[in-house]
C-alpha cells in the first residue's frame, strides 16, 4: 500500500521501482496506491493522480462521485489506484485499503505492506518483513530500519543521528524485550487477520475531545499501533534490522518544526493512553513511563540551562553546582539515556 499526497513523479517512480524489483521468492503481490486529493505540490506541475496514471500501464478506469479507480500494472506487477477527489488524510487512505482487503476485493491477502511515496529500499527488504511474520504466528507486524536518504544540508544530516536513535536503537530494545510501540507507516508489514471490523471502527472514529483529537489527527501510525496493542495484547510487533528503507526528510526548518510538533504531541498522548492498558508487557509499561517522565525532565533541564546562561550574561556568575547540574542533566537526557535504555 502506498498513500500519496504531493509527491513528485521521481519520488513515486523510485518507490514503485523498489516494489516491482522486490524479490518475493514465490509470493505474489499487488500495488495499491491511494491519492489523497488532487493537490499539486510545491515545485511540481502535476498531481500524484496524473503522475501515477502516466507511469503505469493503464487498463481500465472507473469514475465515482468522490473518487476514481484505475486498474493496470507497473512493470508486470498488478496495480490498483484510487484517487480521491478531495483531501481526507492518510488515515482515510489506510481505512479504504483495509475495507477493500476485508471485502475480498483483491482475493485472499495474507499480509499488507505499507510504505510512503518518497522511499526506496533493497530488493530483499519486503521478504525479510514477510518471513518473520510467517515464522512467528504470535507476531502481527514487523517493521524495518528507516534511514535518511541522501542528506543534502546540515538539517537533514542532523536528522541522521536522530533516526539512528529513534528508528533503530529504540525499536531494537522494544522488539527484544516486548513489542514495538510505534509501527512506522513508511515501512511496516501487517498480517491481515488483525485487520478486523472492530479495529477499522476504532481507527475511523471521530474525535470527541482534545485528547482524542491529538490521537486521531496528528499521528496515524502511532495511534494505529495503540489500537493493535489494545485489541491484541498478547501478540507482538517486531523490528527487523536486516530490512532497510531510505526515506526523504525535511530540509527546511519550518517543515521540520511542523512535522516534529505533530510527532511529539501524538507520541505524548499515545504513550499516556497506553500506559494504563491492562494487559501491557511489563517492559513496555516501564518504557512508556520512562519516556513520559524524561520528556518533562528534559524540558525542565533545558529551561534551567537557558536560565543559567541568561543569569550569567546579565548578573554575573552562578554557583558552579547549578550550572553543572543543568548542563549535565540536559546532556544525559538528550544523548546518553537513549543509548543506556536501548542496551
């Protein structure tokens, strides 16, 4: 499954090429792409719908009142495209595919592989995810190592370290001790037996409070994982380090700020919600509590650092103990504790 929004023709082609070149070792697949409205991105001259229909071999088109379906293939791999006429969000795109799978539209489907339209990956990555699900029946999802693709400036290079901690170290620890608590929508495979009507109903609910709005609107991937944890507490989501994917990252501070604001708000509300699940793995509960506490401590130490610098500039030196405590506390919570936690 490939949800699309404003990606370029080059980005879409790279993702589809990776999917078409995947070595599935006897398994069969179909590409399902969902275009979220007819939006033209900055620097592009065409929408995702126009780009996809021009690079695929088109066989049949069906037009409805609020969306259009395209049937064809891409380099020999069957391809289905649904283009929504209005933007409705990534969550709506995922729900559409889940409903199609449940209705038997694609025949028997055992696994759903989800990726974004600005990613590329080696030919054996999809099989690595699929093999783990087949080998361990108690596992409902598997995700891989997401890396920054071609960093071009200092901002994207800086995110390489962040991705190494969050996408690799944290998920290695979660997978080893219990279960992954945030399945990345850019690189995850899910067994279809967990795509139940109850899950779809919960995932398609409308927010009725500020808290549920943060859950539903800001972080689809994390909230979907939270529903899995709630409905299937005894099954696991695992991390496969051998499966690698490269993705584009924000290269401007405004886009990065907007993305991180959504991610941070979604993470905080989901972790708080999951902390009180009755059948949660003990290590997962400890990890969620640890993350929530250190988030606030990190903010406190950061403010203390700012206060120390301002006080020194305006009024002279502070006692060394305050300055050292502020700097050391912020350093430990920012850099060292993720590494200690993930060992």
